[in-house]
């Protein structure tokens, strides 16, 4: 005879977590603190390539454990200690966030060895390395035996779930969609934008990686300035491509019109207020599964211009954003930016999934797949 635990002991494994910045890191923080508030005994197991961060801490009810990852200068995240933490934990289930690095195969292999059920959320994205992009299909096929043993495979968009289902040739019943949340704190002390104000504010939001396409917005800005000479572009993010972007800004003599700033990951109010101030939010990325910043912009009713690719195309097909081809020229991108500033497409009132929605859906998954405990 078996019965379920009265409470859940969950290990959520992610290669990166705060203070590192990015969409997966934000996802883990937002759902993690809500799971902890709902009574889940949650441990977030993550890596620290530097060895400088605290190995253990408790934040908003979440237990954070960090193990060393190698090498320190590459995003491979080889972290052998993961297997020890999984072995010693007595977890009801393991939730693996992402598939890109060595962390997921280490996690799934250890979970199988110790007969712990696991689920995985893909969080697929692009990469700035052409080599890493070229080996993606091979990587998926190598992971397939482990993914086939997952209790659930979760896509953050219908596009993502369908893409992996078709590529991996796994049963449709194994896949489900749980979107990212798109709800920021209520906006405070931000006056409404005046459509006639010539000081147009454009935001480009996302990690400073080449594949995110910030360089495409910068290249298009001179054309925008011909129509709106007082326009400003703020690139919101941090990352390894910053030096190249700053060089491009200098080469185009755009220093008076472009700012790069990173908003600390926990400052959600600051992000909400900045999005509310903007006339237009952009993301000219090579690939996005379900971009959090775009969902946040849509939730605020802000116009968005993005590339017509991956999960961004799905948002365009819904009529929530405008899109341009990934290979649009700077002149074509300038024209599209100006069109969205002159006659913006405002997203219709829609129910944008919240982080509460995401958390409730995950709790349903956890209770469905948790390991039963024998009772004599």
C-alpha cells in the first residue's frame, strides 16, 4: 500500500542562478519563491564557476546550494558535485531547468540511479557560438534517452513543446506547455507617455549576447534619428557582448543616444517602471522560446517589435506584437521601428500568464509525478 507525502521535497537544478542574470534565472526565482510560500520544501541546486559565491543560503524560503563548475571561463558547467547532492537528499522529485549544459545529463543520470522521478523544462534559446548552434541537433539526440525517461517535458510555449516533440519523436503525452509569467509589479510614479513627445524612448531588453540581436537595433538607430532626432535607445541587460556593442555605438557616433544599463535581477519594480516609460520595446533575437521581457511588455500594453522567428513569431501570429524578418536590413529595421513609433500596435487586452499561474501548474505536475512512499 502506498500514499503520497503530505508535503513535497523538491530539488530544482539550474546551471545558473542569481546574482547571474537571464530569463531562466528569473523564471527559477519567480516560481521558486512562490513554491516555497506554498509550503514546498524547495532546494535550488546551482553552480558557481568562480568559487566566490556563498555555497549555502536561504532566500525567501528557498534553500540555495551552489557547487563548483568547470571550466570557469566557458559556459559548459561541468559540476560533478551535483551527483552527490542528489544522492544524499531524499528528494521526492527533481526539476531540471534547461538542457543546454552538462548540468542536465548529470542531473538526470543521477536521478535515474537513485530512482527519483524528474521533470525538465527546456528553456531553449540561441547561442552566440556558431559551433554550439551547429551541434544542437546532435546534442538533442544524445540527450534523448534521458529525456525519454522524464515524467514530463515542459515547454514554455506551444512553439517550443512542438519543436522538441517533433525532433525527439517522443510521445505527445509526455509534453506539456507552462508559459512564463508576464506580470510585473504595479507601475508607480510613471506618467503616461505623450504620443506627440519627440523624445521617443526605445528599449532593447535581453542579455548582452550576440544572438540577442542588440547590434541590429543599434545599426537601425541612425535611420530612426532621421525621423526622431531626439530618440533614445536603452539596452537593458548585462553580458559578454557589452564591449562589442559599445564599440559599435562609438563607431556610429551614437553615444548621445544609446545607454547600456543592467537592472539587478531582484529589482522587478525598477524594470516595471522602465518598461512603462518606453514608447517601444524591441527584441531582434535569433531565437527565443517565450521571452519574459516581451510578455511583461505585452502585459503592460506596450508596443513591441521583434524578429519573426521561433517563439517571437508565435506572439506575432496572435496579433500581440509586430515582427520583421530576421535578415532585415538596417534600413528595413529603421522603417519598422519608425512605423511602430508613429502608429504603434498596442497589444489587445489579453490574459497574459502570471507567475502564480505558472506555479500552480508546476504544483499540479509535482503532485502527479512525485515519488510515493510505502506505508506498512
